[in-house]
């Protein structure tokens, strides 16, 4: 007889879990003893990672820029500066709340061009990611960090946690979404522009009301673009998901 674990509490250090059948019924009393739980990893994620690396190897190396990034991703070329032993050291304050495996992952992520952290839900991957961002910022306050994920929900989770720190971040959406309802409106490039330049906010509102003539609209668009470029220069941590594609990710972030 097989059963499914429907829920594992946040405090997963407890070794005892309730097992229920898929239809929601509990096991009969005489069958409740002598069972063990075997965790099976989903191989789909590993398959996709392998596929991505295989595609990278087949990319045209004649493209100088593309070849450079592929070489970094495949660890053929190092961009880590190991000349100073203190370069990749981690401050103890950045390790608060981390277990041994998480500390090991943070250190290896700082010491390698490419490092993969993988694990089931609830093992602290997001927490480790936050610690890596803090460690990178501590090493170099001007470093540019791009945080990407497969879904808006995943990126928003990291962004929300970063807002509780002293790190300013940009949550990059597509421009169409940015002008409508988004989950974190206070972190969009447009929001940062208005915080730094209230005059542009006034012009934006006037444009939306149809109060600007054609020349004023052109001037506003130019000022807005320049202001966004300044925002991306000042704020060095950008979060983005593949669900919100935008050309600004290339033209402004990189």
C-alpha cells in the first residue's frame, strides 16, 4: 500500500509526520505502524539543467561576446579574483541563521564562476540566496547583481525579503505591466524615478490627463529615459523573471 504526504510543517526537524491516503482518509489503525517515508527527487529540474548546458556547448563560439559568457558559464574562464585571500571571506553577521550546508553553499557560490544550489522546498534556498546577495554587496558595494527566476512569484519573494534590509532593489517588469497593476509597485524603475525626481511624476500625471502637447510629450519621454538610466546606475540590484520579458534587461541592466 502506498500513500502521499500531503503536508510537511515549516518545522521539518520533527521526524514524525502524518500520512494520509490520496483521497484524504487516514490509514486504518492496524496499518499505522511500521511504515517509512522515502523522499523521491523530481528529476525534471536536473534534466532541464543538463539540456541547457548541452545547448550552451553547441552555441557558435565565433561570436566573441557570446563565447566569452559561455566560457564563464562552463568554467572555462575565471572572473574570480583570488589574488587577495580576503576577497571571498564572509562576514559572520551575514551567516546568522545559516546551517553548515548553507554556509558551505554561500562560500562556494562566492568562490566559483558558476555554482548550482538545488534542493526540495523548505530547505532554505531563498534564504541562502539572500545571504549570497548580502555577501557580494559587502565585498563590493558597487557590484551589479541580477536576480532571475522562472516565475514572477519567485522573484517577488526575494524582492520582498530584500526590502527588509538596507539594500535598495529594482523589480523589473515589462513596461506594459509596469504601468498597470503589479505586485511590488514601489520597486519598479518608474517608481524610483518619481522618488528621485518628483517633477517627472507631475509631468507623467499631466501626460496621462492629456495636458501635454506633442513636443512636451517628446521632451518628457527623453527625460524619463535619462532618469531611468540614472536609477539603474544608482541601484545595483535588479530582480527580473522570464515571465516579464523586456528589452531594458539588455539595454539598461547589462
